[in-house]
C-alpha cells in the first residue's frame, strides 16, 4: 500500500492513455460469457458456414480472448473439437446486438 501511495505522489499512475483519444470511441455493448446476441443474418460468415439452416440467428457468447467465440443457441457440442454452430470474430468485426431472453423463450433487443 505504501508503494501505491508513493507512486501516486511522484506521478507514475496515468489516468489517460497517451495514444488513445476517448472522444473518438463510442460504447457499443458490454459482453460477458453466456450473454445472448442476435447475429446479423446478412453477415457473409453466417451464410457461408451454413448457420442459416440452424434457425433464428441467436448465439451465446462462449469464450472471450483476443477473439470472441459464439455458439448457436440450439447446438450442444459433444466435445471441445465440435465446431458446429460456432462463429469466431474479433471485437472490431462484430455483427450482432445483445438481447435479453425471457422465461418463455422470447427476447428483447437491448438498446
């Protein structure tokens, strides 16, 4: 605790990043593992990989690292190597909207 207090006094802690201008960024959405999203059905990845055959483009966030992995809500993989219903993309190429599911299986799009 003493080191943190002393580093604040001498100015080591920076409140802003020197190379990022926060006025140039817009907040899109907050995503966590197991959140549900409605994918853009016009996205070429969605059409190319045959996901349009799975039904409504509702996906669950499965994993977040350098890229975000989504799994179609109706697919239950048998093991970790099963790639059915999986989409992977970087945060900068997201084509989806966060949704909230209700107990009856309906959803509303978060704004």
